[in-house]
C-alpha cells in the first residue's frame, strides 16, 4: 500500500508538465502571401499547439517599428474533418466552423461556416495554417458571392469582386504590395480636405469619439473607387468621411507589386480622441490620422 501511494504522488507530481506541454511554431509570409523566411516578412503567424486538440494562432503584420497585432484564432480540433475556431480581431470577431475534405491531389477543400451560413469555400495545402492553392470564394452575410480569387502557393494571382447587391465591383484588387499608394498632393492636403468637409457639414468634431476606418481601392490610373466604411462610428460621421473621399481632388501614385502597378485596397483609419471640449489640432502617426481635442 505504501508503494502505491508513492507511485500515485509521483504521477500527480509529473502530470502538470503533460497538461501544459506545447509546441511553438512561427511561420512568416512575404508580400502578397508568399511563404518565406523572416527576412523582409510582411505577416507573422505564431502557432502554439497544446494538448486536448487545441491550437492558438496569433497573426501580426510588420510595420515600421515592430509587429502589429491583427487577429487571434483559437482552434479546437473536433475531429480530422471539423475545426471550431474562435476569431478575435478588429475587422472580424466571431466563431467559425471549418470543415475539410481531402481531394485526390492531396489538397484540402475547406468550408467556413459563420452563424449557419457559408462564409468561405476554398482549397489549401495545409490545415494549420491555411496555405491557399487554387480557388477561394468569399460570401457576404446575405449569401451573395463577395469574391472569387485564384491562388498559387498562397500568393494571390487574380480575383473578381462583387458588391453586396450583386453588382460588379473592382476586379484584381491586391491587399499586400511592395509599395503602397501615395496621395500626390500630399498627406497634409488630404487632412485639410477632411477637416473642411467636417466643418462644412456642421458636425462638431469635439462631440465625436471612437475609431473609424474607411476603405477604398486605389486604381492603377491613380483614381480611387469603391469607397466604403469598414468600421464606423455614427451614420452622420460615416457619411461625412465618405463624402470627403468622394470629393477629394488630386490623384494617387498607384501601388506596385514587384515592378507592376496594381489595384490596391487602401485602409485609412481615423481616431477621434476627446480630452476636453474645444477642437485644437490634428496629428499624423504612421498612416493613422488622429483628431486630438485638448
């Protein structure tokens, strides 16, 4: 009996090491999703695999100084063909069910479900993380097709895009490039135009608090199209920001992927920060516009 107690104590003493054991992997992606080493990497995925069939992926994007957090995926492996994923990020947060079907060529077909609706269907070389290979189709929440994209070894080749109402949108839009667009009149003129649009609207900026993100496509000819609010504050504020970009004069220097001009989806975040009540100044940090109220 005494020997059994000793054995039990030893077993319980070692069990925490097994419960919390994990394996860490870091995968880097270059411009336009290219799988590569750390040098000049654009995206980093930190993968932590533990027991109980749970995996955590933290995705970050390189900026001028360090890595900026994008989103976290907490994956529970139900079985070989079904994953349950909890996603948390600025652009999307929610629970997704992902189902896999092995194809004859060794590629996995995956289907993402969100709120019992299909969110995305495509093909991947691996399950964790997804390495796109072939066609990937994204859907709006109303069931209409949002985009149909073609990938080769995770690099975006082409895409066709549609608006939520089914009308065609700008095609062949890229989201990661070697050089981003630049507003040729200068960022100062852009700020002044946004400020003037707010002033003309009669909206008191001192009463606005929060983060707004506007998105638009900078075309290869330097014009912008597809202006939309990605993350809004109020209907009135959203409308003023949209109007500011719709009435903006001046062209953009287009984005480049390699040496080729491409259509690029530009995100422009604006932070409204109220400290007191009178509008005093605006500041720019990186590509983030801050309305600072002192």
